[in-house]
């Protein structure tokens, strides 16, 4: 395993974890499943995490083909994906208690598999996460590289599952303020990643900027 593979593995994993923000999803999960039993909540968490993993695996394996079909280059996707991540970052940094606000009063509207939306898609496997695996997949030129990205997807999906599986414990441990602080820090990191994506795309589109 060379340094390039290790770099892709680490960058993809960090980006996915920041984007998916497993801790930040806890308040929403707690609110939307408050009428479910503990066993039902565990089943829901498992179902959502499996769907998220499948969506991201498919995006990793076939995302580049989809881009080619629509004649979209990696540079354009870098810029558009970076802008999307930047908007998500700004929302995370500027919105007060977005998770709890979204979750209030919504529990009765979702049951069982229907929780795949919005928890699975778009909160966890959203455009940002999908764009991330496609972009890093562009840099994977070997089976090992693709395998490492798929491992990242499984790790991130499992982290989301663990967070949802232990949602009530995590929520009580960190408290509302603690979860908000974690979300703000994640938003700041996400903003930096977004700027890097945009710069990489612009340099390819406008070589004179390099």
C-alpha cells in the first residue's frame, strides 16, 4: 500500500464522517423515533445504515460512469460539489439548533422504513457524501484504491449506525449544547474541505490560476 492509497483512504474517511455527522443526526433520530420501542429503534437504525451504505457503494462504483454519460468532467463536479459542501457548511455554522428544530413534532409522520427519508437520504447519504465518493473515486486507479474507499463507506455507515443505535445515551451524555458545538466544529472543517474542492476544480478549468 503506497502513500497515495493511504492519503485517499484517510481523506475520504474524514470527509465522509464530517459530512454525515453521526453525532449531529442523534437529535433528529431521537425525535423521529420517540414513539418506537427500543427494539424498533435499533431495527430502524440498522435499516437506515444499510441503505446509506448501499447508496454510497453504488455511487463509488458507478458514479464516474454517470458523470461521463452526462458529459460532466471531474473539474466541473469538483466546483459544483465544493459549492454544495460550502452551502452545507454555512448552514451548519449559522443555523441555531437545526437538528432539534427539524425534529420537533415530526415523529408521527415517519414509521419504519419511511425513516430512510430524511435520515438516510439526504441527511446521511446526501449529495455531499455522494459527491465525495465520486470525486475520490476519480483518483482511485487500482482495485486496492476502490477497495479502500468502499471500506471508508462501510466505516462511516457503521459509525452512523452506532450513533443511532445509542442515540439516547449519546444525547444524554453530550446534551443539546454539546451536540450543537460538535455540529459547529464539523461545519468549520467541512467549509475548509469545500474550499479545497473548489480550488482544485478551478485550477483544472482555469490553468492560469495555478
